[in-house]
C-alpha cells in the first residue's frame, strides 16, 4: 500500500510520537510511506530524518510561512493521512482537492480543538482515540465516518537499573524520581511536598528538559531544593528509555484540559517497566491500573512512598502497564489503521 501522511516527525511532540510509531511500523511491514513534515526550528530533532521524509512547509527562521506543493503531487497514494494540528486550512487547500480526487483521506484528531474548516473538506474517515472524542466529533461529523483507534505505545523495552545508572552517571543507591520534557515547569508547585517526602526517603528529582527557560528556572530552584538533579538535553527514544530504566518512578503532572485530551508521554513510557505517577485529571481518565493516580499533595507522597517500598499495588500497576503496552504497540495500532484503509477501499 502507498501511504502519504502529513505530520510532525522526529520531534518531542504528541502528534509526532503517534505518527512515528504507526508510520515506522507501516514501513517495517513493507508498505511504501511518504511523510510530509514541517521544517522544525524551535523543537530539537530527536533523530535524523529517514529517506521517506520530506520537509516542505512551515515557517523559516524569520517567521515567514512557506509551502512547496510539488512533493504532495508527485505520486498517487492509496490513502492520505492528515494528523490534524499540523497544517492550517489555507495551506492544505493548495493540494487537498487534487489529492482527494485520486485517493481516500483520513484525519487523525488529537485534541478537543475542532477545526471545522478542516472538517468541511469531508475526509473519508476521521480517527480518534476513545469514546470521549467520538461524542464531540459526532456533533459535526456523520458517525459512520468516525473510527476509534487507540493511541499507540512504544514496544516493551525492559532494562537493567544498575546498568542504566552507570551509563548515565547516576548514583546506584539513591531513589530517583524522573520528570522530563517541555512541560517540566508544571511540576514546580510539587517541590514543597516532595521536600517533605525527601526528609523521610532521600531521593533525586531527575529533571531533563530541552527548553532553555525551564532549565534555567530549575537551576535557580536547586539552591532551595538540593534534591533536584538537572540535565539539559533532548531525548531520543533510546536515551529516554535509559533514563526510565534508571529511575524508580516517572512523575507526570498536567492541569485538566478544557476538553478531551490524551497525554502522549504516558503511552511513550508504559512499556519501560518504570512506575508512572500521574495527576488524576482528564488527560489520564481512560487509563486504569496502568498508572498510579494522585489527587493531592499527600496522595502524591503516598504513591511515591509505595513505589519506594515496593508494595504489591505497584507491582500490579507494572503488570497492567506492560500488558497495555503490548496489546496496543505501535505495530498493533498500525495494523488497525491498515484494516481501516482496506475497508475504505
């Protein structure tokens, strides 16, 4: 099958993570894939682009928009996938009508924000991640066009904690709580309760970010909270999993979304064998035993303490997380997309 897809790619972004997991699986299965991605000037690339990736739209370093329609029109596709939140309507309209004349089109909806201009393009199918999405999409789209395909997970990748710590020059004996990414600033208000936990169970809060402002902010906080260990680097998946294997817990805090949403970072990390502690908000409401949810400062400390003590509930969580990651791996989700493509043709 010849598949074209418009998406971000090789960047630390939920859209890109989804696209990379299914897109690379299609390639491994022997399908022909062409990725149309924007130029990236702000976020660091996590890997070198593959030969099937062409960066042909976006903004240059001066903020001027550009769009090259030639790569879109050089070949005919069996299906054309648009990861929404990537292309604005005006740019897409330069190529979409000619593509739609020859192929089936599928939009993947990532957020509660619904671009009705895009939906007016009448894709043959709209893919969303769960029933919450289906309910709000059904207000604007015929239900027969809406298909639920779960967000994909990284494949199970177990590791050795001591070996990972030696590789990353981390202490072998201390507990490590890990947080990472371009939203680490959301964890700042958790520092006082973590300080109280630190008095009972000494640990390192290992914070890794590629955002200079957040690095400098946490660097300033280290004088007040000396348990912070800080690193400034982007995280390709292999390095991310080394940090997960080295850690005792992954901490993810998000404020509630105004509509429906998923947290891509969780799905990236479920298969690592590292317990994941998350804020009990709607980003994570479709997950159950796969994560440990906290609803307040005291509950957060209780959940982390249970991890440090190796309680049975944590072991159950790890088993559930691995089962979920295996059942919904990038390869399995890619197959579900292929079934949808075949049904449309």
